[in-house]
C-alpha cells in the first residue's frame, strides 16, 4: 500500500515529456532569434520566430489530445511565450532599426516586451472565465508575427536603408504593444471544427495558401497585419451599429 502511494506521488511530481518538448522548442526558437539578430542575420531571426509560433500552437493541442495537461506545463508555456513572443521580437526590432533611435529606441523595445508580459499575465488570470471564441487584446504570437514579418519583408525587399523605416519600426512596435494590452476583441477561431469532415475544395484552398505564402513573405505579413487590424475595425463597426440602433429606437421604448 505504501509503495503504491509512493509511486503515485512520484507520478504527480514528474512532468510530461511530449508537450513540454514542444514548449522547449518554442523557447529554443525564440532564443535563437535573439542570437541570430545579434549576429546580423535578421531573416533567420524572423523565420525562427515563425517557427516558435508553429511549435507554440502544437504543445497545447498535443497536451489535450494525450491528456497530459499540467500546471507545470501551463506555467512553462507562459514563460516560453514571453521569451519567444516578447523578448525575441523586441530585441530583433532593436538590433534591426530601433538601435538608431538611442534611448527612444530601447524604450520602444521595452514597451513591446512589457506589453507582451501584461498580455500573458491577463490571459492566465482569465483562463476558464473569458469567452473562448474571442481573445481580449491582440494575442502575443500574432503580435510577434507582425513584427517578425516586417523584418522579414524589409530584408527581402531591401528596405533596411529606406528613409523613414526606423520611425515606422518604432510606430508599429508600439502600436502592436498597445493592441496587446487593449480590451479589443479578436476572433480566436476556436469554434472551427478541425476534426470534422470538410469538402475537398477546402484542402485545395489550404494548399494554395501555403503556395502563395511560400512565394514571398510579404503575403504572410499582409495576412497577419490584416488580422491585427481586424480587431479595431470590427470594434468600430460594432460601435457604429449600436449607435445607429439607438438612434432608431424611440425614447419611450428604450429599456
């Protein structure tokens, strides 16, 4: 009996390898992005951040599919996200162009890092409470995709020496940070049923999307930037709709 209790306690103290292996991959990719940026390899740094996004999207799903969720895994995932989607993008942006702005540049990079930390902390406190159909504020992986996509496109198109790119980098980094800590709702797409059957044309569309993205990183940047703008756009549309509805409602009928 005592041996069974001891074995149970050992299992509880242990950690699950498979999902945490993907989380470690996310952490590694974020760390490598920082190292690559320090060595002036900005395209590799941007690609590494996108790889971290892919790995981050898999660890939670794998944990749920294999029934290996744990409090340790959730905390580890949050810390890895702060590195891969907070520290890594901000330092890549700093090395890429923000360093030219001196104190203003590293402060802009810090604002991005702080925005990511606050976004992750708020998300952790709302688990099981918030509406799963929506994210409150721009998700940190999507924010990292915007910044990494900007660097990737800039390197591919030779925009690094273009006048005004430094200021544009600062504006976009601060804007994305503010979107992360905002209360603007973003579609989480969690209502999509990925296990159900889909028409054959859906698979064809997916293949075409991969082909178009592979043609040039600018396509991917446009997609993630459009998602970043979708939150404020839909919010403004809802506000206009509510105002129009109030104007049409007679004063005596308002509740």
